C-alpha cells in the first residue's frame, strides 16, 4: 500500500492533537473558562470529522482498487464469469476426478481380490498334495490325479496372474488424477492468496475507520463441535488436536476406556 | 464375536463406505449395509436389524455425533455398539464422543490393522 505511511502520520497527527487538546481542555475547565473549553471541544470534533472524511475517501479508493484487482469489471459486475466462479468449477472438477479415480481403483481391487484369494487357496492345496508325493505317500492312482490337477492349476494360475497384473497396471494408471488435480488446486490456491491479500488491505482500511469512529465489533467465534470440521492441518503443532491414533487411544484411556 | 452380525456403515462419501465395507469383508464381516448420513441411518437402525454401527462424524443432514446421541437416547438401541471412524481430531470432540457413549474412535486416515484392533476390543469388552 503506497498510502500507508501517510495514513499513519495522519492518524498519529490526530492522536497527538487529541492528547494536546485534552490537556488544554482540562486546564480550561479547571480554571473555569467554559467558553474556551467548548471551543476546544468543537475544534476537536471538527478535526475528528475531517480525519474521518479523509479516511473514508481513502477507503473508497482502496475498495475501488480492490474491486479492480479482483478483475471483476467495476462498471459491469460480470459474476457469471468471475475467477471465483471459475475456481469453484475447477474444484468441482477435482472432486469429480478424485471420486472417479477412487471408484475405479476400488472396482479393480474388488475385481482382483477373488483371484488372489483363489490362487492362495489352490496353491495351498497343491503344496499339500505335492508334500504327500515327496514323502512318497501317494498311490500311482492319486499321482495321476495330481498331475492332472497340477496341469489345470498351472494353466489357471497363468491366466489369473495375467488378470491380476493387468488390474494392477490399471490401478497404477488410475492414480494419474494426482497430477491433474494438483495443478488445478495450485492455481486455485494462488487465486485465494490474491483474494486474501486484497481483503486484508480492505480490512486494514476499514479498521482505521473503526478506530476513528470508536466502533467496536463483537467477534466471538462460533464454536459448535457437533458440526465437525474435517481433517485438521498441522495437527502436530496444535495442542487442541490429536495427531495420531495413539493420541486418541491415550486420551480415551485417560477417560477410562 | 459373531462374524454374521449385521453392520451399518454410515459415511457421506461413497468411496469411504466402499473402503470400510471391503475392510470389514476382509475381517470376515460380509453382512453390511450403507447409509449416507444420520437421517437415513436412524430409521434403518430403528428396524432393530443391526448389531453394530460404524459411523463418520462430519456429514450433511444429521452428523455422526447426533446419530450417536439419538441411538443412546432410544430405549431399543441404547446398547448398540458404535465405532466412530472420522477425520475429526480435536480433543474436545473425542471427549464429547466418549461422553455421548461411543465404544471406539478411529481417526482417518486409518489402517486395516487399527480398524481390526478397535472392533475386536469393542466386542471383547461386550462379550466379557
């Protein structure tokens, strides 16, 4: 903000004037000069009004600049094509992509698991039979059966493992969303940063007007834990948030669980 | 622990419901149903068909903690075992869930081993 230093000096000037005149006012009242005291009061009032008008003027200019910085035409508010709207569309795309990838991966895993289970079961059975053969516990009849089922098993194993391999490759490919969604999220983050910077400037200006007019705001934060907040960021650095399942278990056991 | 028990899985994200159902199936529980928030889960639970409830916290409509409170306030459901599987990780929230009568609390992201351990612990305690 280019105006910041002049703002500060102006506010400071007003503060000094206020201090100075307050002590003058006290002296005048103490000495019984009421008309002198009243003229000081009206002077104070005037200079407060003037500073206030200047602040509002500056606020209006900043607001105007901020609106232009949001790249929304100041004459014609084109909300349908704003960057914020575009950002919402982009985030909706991220949700769609991650949803699709998760479902595709789950489909493939659900498809693959029975193959893995079948291979495991049959291999165990084969190993058992093979053990009997090696220990020479098999009759020639049983050996003939074993060689047939072994050929059958090896044939199926080859087909099934091919299927498992193909599904794993597809699961691998289904992770490509990370690259695309990552790029989108990075762009939206830079927009949010820009919007935040502009809002901070506005809040700073508005804060000065509050200071001049003596307005205070009741900024009590809503704290309803039943609503839920979703995943916590930087949980390690926060005292009010657990950072692992071990922390949850410790907390619950301290409550008698 | 009865592997045929009927389990209701409540989460607003269908992928998370699928993940939990798959993990439960791996643990030998294949008798599962799904609901997408407390409002749809509560009438299902009130049919009395369910032996175990696995619920998320943060859901539109009725949240998991509200569902838990409704379950504990219901004469027929008050002893239903409830496992919370959620991203909510504030100490206040975990304490609130404990006070509301949750039987177990798992924070997302979680592993199959943690889910297994918590379910076993819940039923060990109930069966003993």
